[in-house]
C-alpha cells in the first residue's frame, strides 16, 4: 500500500514542479526585459544631459526655469528671467523648454468666435432671440 501512496504523491508533485518552473521562467523573463528597458532609459537620459549647451532654456525637476549660461563638467549655471544665477547638477535638469511661437492668424477676438459684430442691440440677447424688456 505504501507503493501506491508514493506513486500517487509523485504524480501529483510532478505537475506542481512544472508549474513552478513556468512561474520562475516568467519571472526571469520579466526581470530581463525590465532591466533592458531601464538601461535604455538611462542611456537616453545621459545623452540628453550631455547635449545641454549654453543658451538653452531648461526646466529643472523642481520646476525652476532658466537659461544655461555656463557649463563646467557636471555643474551647470542657470540664469533666471530676473538675471539671478544659480548652480545645479546636470541630473537636476528635467527637460528643455521649447520657445513659444505666436501665430497672429490664430489669435481671434471673442466677437469673431461667436459670429457677432460686438455690438449689443436693445431687445435681443446674445444668441439673437428677442428679450422682454
């Protein structure tokens, strides 16, 4: 009877072993691909920080906006709008601020948007319906 019990236990354990190997294999694959993604992001961040040049407007991770006026190794000096200069490490720069380009044709007044000429006529509301004045 012990032989039958050992056979049954061995058969049940064999299925559990396969499941364990599949789970471990999936975890190893997830770690591998996660590591590759993190290394790629690190390389991109390093390339971005190495490309910072004098005259570039940037924003730091804490939200400070400034223009790069000096670069010395791992340190950069930013000048704010009022002319104050502060020194930061390269890793503090979060992004480059793109200059805002204004398009004169895109700017319209509220009157052009609602289709009226901007004059209020007595006896009518803004949507053109008569009022009870």
